[in-house]
């Protein structure tokens, strides 16, 4: 029976640490501000944005929301990004994805100043992660690493399997595991025998967006299983990419959904925003 990895508790510790540092900066006259941009009325995006604003309040940051109409043009959004880049009172810029069809996401991401790119989505930040010399780590993979490390299981030399190859999660996740000297396999929709690959994993990260894809019989005895999935079922309930009920019988450690990776993503965003503010104010420690 697996031990449950408590993402709520671990994320709360991270946020407390951020709040403490933010308070010390405020006492020096440095206020931290995250600009949160949402375009359109996607209900899931609204939930995420509200959680991010709430976390800002908790750690003592200002959050400034820019809620734009779903028909906003690419140029209008680029203009807003330019304005936020130039605004010295804004430390971090988060443009919630996905964006409506008429807007090229890449163009927007590339316009955000890399020093304010608290998602670490800009090509220059992605490149820095590749070479292992970075200011910001992408929020979800970084949160997953914290959860893996919380188990005390050594990563060096282990087989790590990442299911999913998105730019936001799968690819950077694989890179962070590689930096920790895991032997990393990336699986995706064209992988021939997913079950066989997963069964080799000492550390398994599922980030594909397919409800309950990973069953207990695909998991190695004692593995660390990290479930990034956030799938909304027809009955309104949230479920992960891992079939929790069967997986928990086999895994050594497992994250629940909700209460696993989700809260860590937001805590890492707070940590990145703090880092951005420190860099912009010339604070190096
Ligand atoms: N949409 C889903 N996840 C994310 C994220 O981590 N950052 C942003 N900006 N949008 C998202």
C-alpha cells in the first residue's frame, strides 16, 4: 500500500518560506507584484487564475488581474504584454493558457520579458534549463521534483519514465530528472508498448491528460508515482491520469488528485515571482 505524498502540506511549507522572504523585502520597501492575464471565459482557466491570486494574497504579493474579452486580438494582447514589461512595479507576468484561437501563444510567450517570465515558458528560459543554468524552473515540473524529493528516494541512477511530451510539463520534466542523473524515457501517444515502458519506472510521472490511463498493473512495485493529470469527469469530479485505486496497491509513493501536484504548481509560481523580484532589485542571495 503506497504512502500518499501530501502536496497540500509540502506546498504550504514552500508558500510559508516565500511569505517570510516577501515580508522581509516589504520591510525594505520592496513590494512584489504578479500580473495575471486571462483572455476569454474558459472555466478551468478561471479556477486556476483565482487560485493563483489567492496564493499571492497569502504570501503577501500584490496580484494585478487583466481579464480580457475572448475576442481580444493578438495585437491588443501584445500591447498589454509590452506595457507590463515596461512597468517597474510588475515583477512577474503570467498569461494563462490556453489562449483563444486567433492568438498565437508562442508569439505572446516570446514577447514576455525573460526576467518577468515566471512560468519559464520563454525560449531563452527553456534554453537555460537545457544547459542547467537557470533563474526560473517551469512551475509544474519543478513542483513534481519537490514531491519526488520529499519521499527521500534517491533519483541518481534510477529509471524515470515521463508519460507526455508537452512543452509545459513532459519535456522540461524529463530534463529536470536528467539533471538529477536519472535514466529518462519519454513516452507519448506513438509509444508502442506503454505498459512495458511504465513497468520499468522507479519514478513515473504521468502528464498526458487521459483519465486513469495508468493502471496498477503498469506500475513497478514500490515506484514513486506522480500524477500531473487534472481531468474533469462527466460527474464534475477531478481525476488524474493514474487510476489511483489500483495504483496505490502497487506503488511505494503516490500523489493524489486533487491535493498532489496542483498545489505545488502554484507554490512554485510564488517562489518564481519572489526570485524575479529579487533579481530585478539586484538581490542575489
Ligand atoms: N495553463 C495550464 N497550466 C498553465 C501554467 O502553468 N501556466 C500558464 N500560464 N497557463 C497554464
